[in-house]
C-alpha cells in the first residue's frame, strides 16, 4: 500500500540561537524552537489518529520526548500527507504569532521576516522493507531542493535601525516591561521574543564563570561556622550595594551545595557581582547604559574585596574570568538513517529520545554547575564554568559510547561500527561578546568532524578552542582516544595531565614559544620516538611541568589534527594545556 512520507523542518535554528547577546537569549531561542517543534509533533500525531499501519510519527519517537528535534518525519495515508503538513505548518505559524502578541501586547501584527522558517515535502511510495530506503532517499532529495528554493514573503519595511543581534532584520521598540538597561537595545521583534522566553532563572556568563568559586565558598562555610560568620558581612554589604544599582541580577540559584543561613545571595543573585573587577564605573556605564553613583560602586568593590579576602584566608582560589560552551553532535547520523528500514529508524528514534533523557539526568546529578540549553540525543549545547568543561565533555562523550552498545546505532557508524560523536569546547572570557563564543563552538564542531589524522580518519574528535580577552589564542583538535597511550586515556585526560609540577602555579608562558622555536628539530627526531619523547619531556619539565606531562604532550602532538604539517605538532595542545593550568580553576 502506498503511503506519504513527509519531512517537516524548522530551518535557521543554529542562526536563531547563535544570534544572541546573552545566555537568556540563547535559552529563549532554544525554548521557542522546542515549543514549536513539540507543537508540530503533537499536531501531526493528532491528525494521524485512526490511520492504519505503518502510518505514524517516525521522528520524534513520541510527543512526550524530553526534547524534540527541529526535523519531524511521519507516514500518512496516500494523499493525506500534504494536507497534514500544510495544516501543521499553519499551527506553528499561529503559535509564533501568539508568542509575539504575548511579548508586545499591542494588538497589532508584528513582522518577523523569515521566522519561523518552515519547509516540508511529501513523497509517495511503498514503505515495505525493500522499498522504504528509496522512499526515504527521495524525501531527503526533495527537502534539499526545497531548502535551496528559498520562499520569501513580500514585506515592506520603512528605513529603520537594524537589529544588533540579527543585522538582516529591523529593530523595533522594546516591549512594555523591559528592564531599564534593555530599553535602548536595538533588537528585532524575534529578538525580543526570545529575550522574554529565556528571561526566567537563567544565569549570565559572568555568574556561570564564578559558580565554582561560589560553590567552594558555600561548601567551606557549611563545614566551618567561623567561615560562614566571616562571609555574612561582605555578602550583606554586597547585596546592599547591588540593591541600589539600577541593573538586573541573576535569578538562578546554585543547586549543588546546601546554603548556610545569611549566605543565600551568594548562591543566587550575587553570582555576577562577587569580583571587585565587576565594580567599575566605566564598565557598568558601558554594559548597562547607566550613570552609576561612584560612591555606590566603591562600596560594592570594597565588599567584593572583603569577600575575596575571606576566600583567600580559607585557601580558595579567586574566581576564573572564563566560562565554557560545550557542544556535541553525533557523526554521520543522517547517512546512517538512510541505510535503515522503517522499523529500525523508529528504534533509533527511541534510542535518541532515551539518550536525551540520560543527558539531562547526567548534568543534573554529576555536573550541577553546568547549565543545559538543550539536549536532543543527537546534539547538545551547555554552558559551564571553565574548570568543569573538559570533565563535562568527557562525560557526555562516554555516555554516547555506552548508549550505542545495542540497537541500530551499534552498527550504524563507519564500517559497521557504533555511531560516534564529535565535541567542541570553547573557553571564552566573560567580558567577550557571547555571539563570538557560540560561533566558535559551531566552528569547533565542524573542525572536529572535518580535520583528518595522518591515517585519514576524521570525526569522533574533540576540538578545544581558547578565546582569551583579546581574541583566540589556542586551538587543538584531537581524536577522542589518541593512539599510543599506555592506559587508553582520552583526550581530555591527556590535556589535564599537562599540568605544572609541585610548587608551581602554572606552566611557563615560554613553553609554547620554545616548542615553536624547536619545531623543526623535533620533527627531525620523528623517526626516533624514544628520543623525541625524552626531548619533549625535558622541555616541559624545564617550564614547570612533570614527566607525565611530557608523555601526554608527546601523545597529543602525535595525534594533533588542527595543523596540516606532517609529523609531531605539540604546540596547539601545549597552549591549551597552559590555559587550563592558569584559568580552569
């Protein structure tokens, strides 16, 4: 019996997420996409009630999935597919119009050219085991053609200021209820919609960067009443200063440790204000478009300094100025699906749904300082403090490895092996524009998937990027499990082993320059692995590292994919490792 195979896609998702000024914008964009995709899945399921087998949803596996992909696939009775797709697309557009109405409350239609970007195709044919592959391939081919044939709604907009996030769209006036520092922002209607959607209880990058520091302080205060008593004064004074400053404060709360009485602001609203550097008149004026009272700013800086003094006395390192963006994406999933029949595709859909649930649970239980933006099974985006980034990346990659031991994904990868995943980690200074970090994260994933090793292998890799305050300073791309390690350690573990030795705070800044200077000489030793390892170890020890660090750098230099030169390339890993020893605290 012929059926209609329908693919419906919400396009422009990555652009919608990346074009964000704040973490709240990112969270709002993700929330909107999830809501619209979930609504589409529910609408399709409702319209398929009573349809005979094999009709029904393929992706997602169920409308109750914790995270719905922006691509929906379903089978309908012959001739019904276009009708269902058209009605579902209109449901999604109406939901978007309702959100805009709720955001602006003007009663007038608000223009958002290109958003939502909906596309669908329907192909007809048999869905039997022998024919389904051809039907799926035809639908994919049609969707590629549909996406290439752009459809634009005619819109006439008077000359206006452009949106600061999405420069292809006009800016509009801020909706009622905008915070004082937001009212002069140039955002499009879509930009304001995602700002409102993500405004609840989502920490800023500054708050995320300081979360390790604050968590350690609260842990120490919980174990030592004297430390708790010393902290209460600075916390109270810092709260008083913040109360008088006309800016917003984070409404999120650390969930990782119990909070002693009187220190609740340290777990929540003070997250972005615990460092003296934040209390600076010019910086506050620039970021929040205000003219802060100099005496008030001085009081805040003094209170933050007193807080830092208590931390130093307790042996707790100062907060890092860096946060991290962590992204993960399954490798060759689309290609793998094309080789599966209908039943196995639906089984994969269930596997991805289960993996999404596991990803959320993993972050909640094992990485409570990480802030999840979305987890869909096939892809993931999260923010976290610098110190938590590589452990988080290793955990989510190991989770994929465990999840694909059975089912179709166990043999859907290259050469019939299990499907793999590539990961990107971007470290960014908390004062840098968030858009740059998000774009770097997408580039890092692309690098991990495309950069090849000497053996020609690509994907199943980790790309780590360091964006210091003045711009990018280091990038390494490594296979997740570099060959040649004696204990089978992964790339994150090897990077963490390149650390300073006892009595040394950080690796010397001269390590990278010396490695660059001696690069040609090191390559001359390429055929003498014992000598090469010994020379690298000597250089690392000379600059404050350990023999173990030298061995790890040798292995990573052998596996490096971020450079095209043949032979060993230890500089990228060394620069990343030095950053980790300096800032991932």
